[in-house]
């Protein structure tokens, strides 16, 4: 009998790439969801059952919608591919387990230790791992104390993804103005960091999978050769690398957090001042160009499903080199009747 898997956020690269990676797997029956009516993954493969769901920020409505889907379609595994959804789902793991559904993510408290950029920097500091100098802004006094830091600097939310809320500030006036704006929009808090100049090839990533016993089983390292924004952000060209140092640092960070389960990727940026990678971010999911490890011989989405099912997976840290991922846009067309059908399901 095939395992029924629901992939979320198929309008974004992590979810869409997970969909493509699992399509050939004969032991899996796929279902997909997204909050965006026009998410490409909802329509790209008409044979797959698709659902429009509320945004994860509408927590109760979102969880109710997913529970309805898993009950009506006997879903066994949910593979979430967006931070907002992962954080919400981590609070409700028990409810899904009661319906026979497994989700390869850690508990909420563990997740917060990694996705909170201030806490991540504190962990890196404890471990002696290079990281940007970081300041927390809680009130007007904190803003005032940053008047004499080195500019340009970065201001961003403690919890965000995809460069949301990210801003380079060139002077104190700009910093003070932006801090007020972000404090209103992000209740979790904001931070200011030293700017590490990004350049081609300076952004490194280490992707890991931890099994149901919280043991590291799979790793993959890559380098972004071109990103969506000049300062970084989503990679649009990347290649595999072997970097034992960022692998060791990433492993140490997750071991410090403890009790991890499922995928995680940790981003580093090489600081031109000392030529050392500095830890920048942690994402508790498959990453935007996770199609690259699939192309290099490691099917990350499939292995995450196996972790969710509690199956043993073979340890793997080797993969093909000499590949390059180039992200492209693929236009396709759907009938209005298909669009209306999914909109009707949402309503």
C-alpha cells in the first residue's frame, strides 16, 4: 500500500522541489497544499489532489483545514516546507499523531532555539563558531546605544525567512527609523548585525537529516554561485561542495539544540575580513534549491518521509560533485474551471 504524503507550500521552491523529487517514487501517493490560490504546485501535475488552505498565521483555521484533509484522505505523512507552517505544526504534533499522521520536525521549543536568529548567535558564540556581531533591540534605549556602531549594518526580525524584513541601513538615522517600523510588524523582536559583504561563492549551506532517534544520518554541502539579491537571499545558481568545517559546525549547533528530527539547513557566509565562514541562519526544512542534492544522488524529500515513518535510513555523506543547479521559470497553463474548483474548496 502506498504511503499518502501531503506536501505543503508547493508555491515556493522548497515545496515545489519536494513535489518533483517525490513524483517518481512508486511507494508514495502525493497530495499538495498552499495558501496561495495561484501556487504553481497546485496545478502543475493535474493527477495530484490539491488543496488551498488558510495561511499558517491563522493558526486555528490552518490546523483545522489540515486535520480535515488528513482525515478525509487518510494522510500518513505531512512534509511542511515553510517556516510559518512548521512553527504552527510543531505546536500540534500530538493532535496529528492521534490521527495517525507523522511530521518530520522537532518540538516547538527546539525549533525556536534555531529559527530565532538571536538565540542561534548565542549558541554559535557558546560553541566558538564565527558569527556576525549582533545586537538586540527591545526599546528606544537599545536603539540609542547603536548610534556609534559601524555602518552599513543589517537590521532584521529575530524570526523570519526569505529575506522578509531584512534591510541594510547606511547610518544611524536610517537605523532608528527602520527599527520603529520593524518593531511594529514583528512582535518577536528585531536585531541589528554587522554587515558581512556577500559576493559570488561566499554563501555556503549545510543540509542535514536527523532520524527518528535524533541521530545525524545525511549531509550535503553546497555553495550559492548566484543569489536573488545582491546581499544574498534565495540561491538561483548553486553547486555541491565538500566542506568538513561547516559540516562539523552545523552538527555541533544541532546537537547543542538537541532532540532534532527531520531536515534542517544552516547557512554560512564567508567573511572577506578573515576568510572564515560565519553562521547566518538556520531553516528547519528543505531549502530552496534542494533539487541539487537529489540531482547529485541524495533524495532529501524521500528520506524525510522515511524519517517520518520511523524507518531506518542509510547513513550518507557522499554525493556526486561537478554539478551546477540553475533555477529557471517554467510557464504552464490551466483552465479557469480548475482554478475555480480549488477556490471553491477553499471557501
